[in-house]
């Protein structure tokens, strides 16, 4: 059950160094590139390669990954639906802080529910780029280097997306990456171009 907290006495402090000034210092437009898709779809691989491309091109970046967040900031959360929703909400708020610092954030999270993706968009606004990593479940299971699908099939992991929980395909992502039809280099090229165009648009 949610607890109502009195926020009336919390007044944000206004600092002289603004988000715009930080972005100008870094000579870039802050963005969040959010990869969603099944476990094993290739989100983290794409995130890693994209950051390398952006970093090499001189952009200031940071990657947020599902497992890493779960080991730290969100280690107090379970895997029931309410905890999953809170996991995504917290990550969106962290991304918002990174935007304020002027960074390009690359986020790699399963994010299976359309309602959560719309909440992310409402938090991040025009800075949000939604990338759907579309990989067939059968291929994700073949890539199962962590053994998670096998455990889920045996009933050892509850509420596992793709097995016991549905992944709702994004209704209208900014980029649709079909990993079984496109070479990874081409995917990175398309994503990089999209980001570059967004950074330079008026």
C-alpha cells in the first residue's frame, strides 16, 4: 500500500549553474537513449557499442544497465509487478538527473510494459529516445548465457518476461532494431545518425 508523504515543506534550491549551461559546456544536447527488449535481445551489447561510438566522437556519456542498477540503487526491490514499476520509475528519475548534468544517457532495461514506457517519456520529455530491440524469443533463449530462461522454464524464477510475463511491444518507438535481420554495425550506424540528427535539430 502506498504511503502519502507531505511534500509541502520541500522547496527546491535554485543554483546558478543551470542545465543549459552544463550542456553548453559539454557542447551537446542531453538525451536519454532507452533500449527496451527481452532478456538476451542484445540491449546491453548495443548500449556498449553505441557508447564507444559516441565517446570516440567526443560526446559525454553514461550507461545505465538493468543488472548494475539492481545490484546497487534498486537492490531493495523484488520482481513483483509493483517492484518492477518502482524500478523503472527510479531509473527514469536518475536519468532526469543525468540530463540535468548535460550527459547523453544510454539506458538498457527490459521495460516490458507500455504504461511504464509512457511514464518514462512523461518524466524525460523531449529528451527521450525510445529504441525497441526486437529479437525473437527463440533466439533470446539460444543466447541465454546467464541461464535465466532455463531457470524460468523450470519455475525457479517467477515473473520472468517472455516466459511467465508478457512483453508488450512498443506502439511507436523512435527506432525499431530487428537484430535477426540487421547486422549490428548497421544498427549502431542508424542509432548514431538518429542521435546526431536530434542533437543538431533546431
